[in-house]
C-alpha cells in the first residue's frame, strides 16, 4: 500500500535586521545595565568618602591619643584626655538590650499578621506599626524622660530584690545606684523605636514564602508552628537578618532619645540599672561647645560608631552565609 507524503514547506529564513540596526531593546537594556552598575558603585563611593572625610577630621585626636583613644575610659576634655571605651561599651550594651527585647516581639507581630490574624485585623495592625515608625525620636525621648524615668526605679528595685541571691543575675539586675536614667531605660526606649522597622521588613520577608511550601508542610501533618519552623523561617533567614541589622544600625546611631534617658555618666559596669553614656549621646551633647582636638575626638566617635556597625554587619553576614552552607549540605 503506497502512502503519498507531501513535501514539507521550506524553513523560513533567519530574520536579518535591515541596515545592520541593533535588535529592538538592545540599547535600552545596555543603558539600564550601565545605570544599575553606576548606582551600585555610587554606594561604595559614598561609603569611602564618608570614611575618608571623618577619619581626616578626627586624625588629630587619633594622633595625639594613639590606641588609648579606643582602650581608655578616661574622658576629660579639660586635661585633653580622650578615651572612648566607656562610651563604646554603653552603645553596645543599650543596643543589645534593644535587640533582645525587640526582636522576639517584632518577629511575633510579623508572624501573627502574615500567618495567624484574621484578614480584617491585618490592615489596622500594619497601619499602627507603620505609624510607630513615623514618630520622631525626640517624642520617644521626652516620653521616656517624663513617664518612664520617674516610674522605673521602683520597678528596677523589684527586679533586683527578685534576683538578688542569683549569682550572675543578681549583679546584672542592679545599679550603682539604681536610677531611672540607666542603660536599661535607654535600651527599652530603643527597643520601642526599632520594633516597627524590624517588624515591617520581617513581615515583607514572610509574605515572599511560597504558599506551596506551607501547604506541603501542612499536608504532611505538620502543625502550624512546625510549618513555620520548617518552611517560613528557612526561606526568610536572609530577610530576618537584614531586618535585625537595620534595627541594630538605628539603635546604635540614635542620639536625642538616648541622650535624654541614659544619664550621661560614662562607666563600664555589668549593672544594667546604673546610669551610663553612649557615643551618639556624647556627640550631640558636647559637639556645640567643642573646638580643636576636642572636636576631633568627638568626630572620632563617629568613626568608631561607623566601623562598629560595619564590623557587626560583616560578622552577621558571615555567620548567615555559613549557616546557609551547612543547611544546603544537610
């Protein structure tokens, strides 16, 4: 039985651009690539210029004090003694307090909004959190000074009495003396200030988790918490780290609110209910009356703060990358 086969039509010739013209969109794509590269490179240029300008202006203090500028806790402008260790200590302490208080609350709010809350409740909660982020820092500082500072000494005393006989906590929850203007008060104010920022970034990160991953975990019999731990947290680890670093940067750089409630008493102590001081608060309190090497020493505090933030960010990113590699290997 013979079968008649019709010949296939000839293949269409490859399109050729008349006159050697570029393909449509090639010029726009190249321009966008150049613009994006320039924008990314501009960030690096700005960081380098900030570091160079501040270091050059702070160099007289670095030259005169040497390493004692970073390792000494003696700050005496009248005798030209400039040591910033106590201020760096205070900055780190209140920032850690703020993160310890704020991060669990922020992650809890973000999880509630994205995973647990009824639909009608989400928009009011998100709006309130965003409004908290828009409140000026001086308002938080005045509220802390007028409301928290008078009320907290009795509260701190109760915590001290509760943990007085515990070996480590008895010393941590203590003061020299116990005061309303203290490390803990500044840390609590900062925690309130950075909670909206960490919550907003974390919430947006949680919304990017594919619904299929969450449905798969629930379909395999996981509880709501097991689904969050197995599907939401691993996918959102980078975004959560970025949110915490943004909050840490805000906490370490805050000035007015901290200056109003920390007590302006530089000291290195493990007692969180004692008065202290921090780098941004010293700058804002003393910069107006400074000249010469004194002013250079205050600018040097900005350099110290800049590199502290940079070092902590690098450490956090390195730890995150190592954890991701271990998770991928597993």
